[in-house]
C-alpha cells in the first residue's frame, strides 16, 4: 500500500493543447479515489501520468513521498487495469494471470534447461520462484471466484469473466496501488452492476490505494471514498460522494451528478413582501435566513436556483409537510420507472421571460445564459401511485431548505 500525491501537475500536448492544468491531489493509504467527468476532461491523461505512460509537463508526482517523474513505469510498483481486457489469446487463464510475474522473475524455458545442467543452485531458486507465482495465481483466482476457469482460454470466457481475469493480473502483482481506466464501460448494465459490487468488496478486503477513472456517475458515487470531478483539464471539486451530490461546488458539478439532473433556473433576488425571495420563470421562492445571508453579495446580479427533482412536487392538493408552494404549471411528460415516475412540468408565466445582459455593467450573464434554453421546465420525481395525467394543472411545491443558489455569472455556489 502507498500514498499518492500530485502537486501542481500539468500536461500540455503539442499545439498548446492543455489536457491537465495544475492538478493537486493527495490520495491516502488504502483510499479509493475516483476521477470522474465527461469525455475529454483529462481524467485518463491523469491516470497515464501516474502510471508513467505520459511525461509530466509541470509539477511533481510522488508515490510514498518519492518523486517518480523520471522513474520508468515498470519500476513504480503500480498495476494498471485498462479499459479493454488485454489478455493473450493463446495462453490459458492461469498463464495470463502469472505472465507478468513470470516475465519479470523467471527465465525462458531454454534458459531454465541450461541452468538445470550447469547451475543447479540457481535452477532450484528459479523453481521456488515459479512455485511462489503459482500460489499467488491460485490465491488471486480464489479471491475473484475464477479458480474453475484457470485452464480455459480467453475465447472460452464471457465478458465479465475476461474482466475478472484482467483484474486478477493486477492483483497477482501485489502492487502498491491500482489504477483502473473505465474497466466496466464495455459490459452490459446487469453485469456492470454485479462487477461494481465485487470491486467494492475487493477493495474493502485488500485495502490497496486505488485511483479509478470513469465517466459514469453511478460508478463514481457507489465506488469512491472521494470523487475528483474534472472538466476541461481542471478540477471542479474534490469531496466525498454525499457532499458532491448534496453540496456541489458549482453549476457544472450540479448538472453532472443526478439522474434526472438537478433543476437549475436563473432568476433574481428581490425583497418583495418584506423578505428575500428568488423570482424567475413564474416561480417565487422565499429564502431561509441562512440562505439569505449566503446570497447577500449577489443581490445586484443574476442567481441560479438549484433544486433536486426529489425535492419538487406537482400537487393539486393544498399543503404538504415541509413543502412550499412556489408557482403553478402543467404536467407535460411522465416517465414511469417502476415505483417512481419522473414528471416533467411546464411552468406558467415563463414563456416571455428573457435572460439579458446587465445594463449597468454591460457584461453577459455568464452561466445563466447557458441555462436559458431550458427555462420554463422543471423536473420532479414522485411515487408512481401519485402521478398526475399529462395536461393536468398542478401547484408546484419545493422543499425550500434543500434549495441551492449559484452565482449567475461564474456558476459558483453561494455559501
């Protein structure tokens, strides 16, 4: 096991393409950290930098406090599990599992034959190494539940079994750290969920420092001790999964996590009716005292209201516990998912609202402009037995204590 530190790490490719910009990350011993973000955000490049497959343009990478910028990949004591299960098709599962160790620690067969006749002491040493490798192979196979597959060839295995073998090749090495590059991305949904659970249990059992790369938010939330959310080569937030979901640092993180995604509605803060309120697109939401204190500095500009769909209700009955009636709308789409239904609501009085530039400063409204095309739509998640028919007019209620407010220009959360 090992600690891993990236200090101001950057990677610039030819033509000044910056893939990773000033990344600072410290992975604790035994921790599982997930790098997550959309395609092209720099997460795989970061993994390749740690593995030594790419050269660092700036900054330092340390493994157990040791600078490894100029250390060859094979000498970093790190095991990489790539996106594709790279197995040798002509070798059995057993030989695939032990190939890396055999290549590193034992000579070829003709050399072994020569040692047997000319250097018997060295030959016995090599024989002991081979037996040790065989024991490690069997131990890894037992851990992964593939001991009955050791004599098969890769073409005789299912996709999930091949992925287990690829994982076993890394486990056999007993490295200081694991690096996973989207290992489940090519599997079907059911098998992906099964292997995700197995990976979680395996990490709990082995407690090896792990960096896992994925674009799948479900994988990230369920596997990671901490998440590193990236976009365009920059870190957006580093936090535990619960904090990333409940308190996203900016609009990008808020939109990336959650299915359905967070409702984000641009508007303005007013003092109408004697208390601070958010108003926009037909909604009028009162702020709690804590929220009002947080957003006080943005009262002259545009803000963005963020609310998760599970905290929104379209209700034609007056008064629900912990609810707050903020406007009215109409049910436009119902998407039934078994016990829950995703309901899309069209807001009243939002069709003619515009997001304009700030007349005083002459600046564009920033992130609010990106959200403008989705104005007038809000999503709710409700029990399927409480769903209203399409076209039904409803009162829209939100749990105001769960609302978040973001700066309309920068997209940063106001707290």
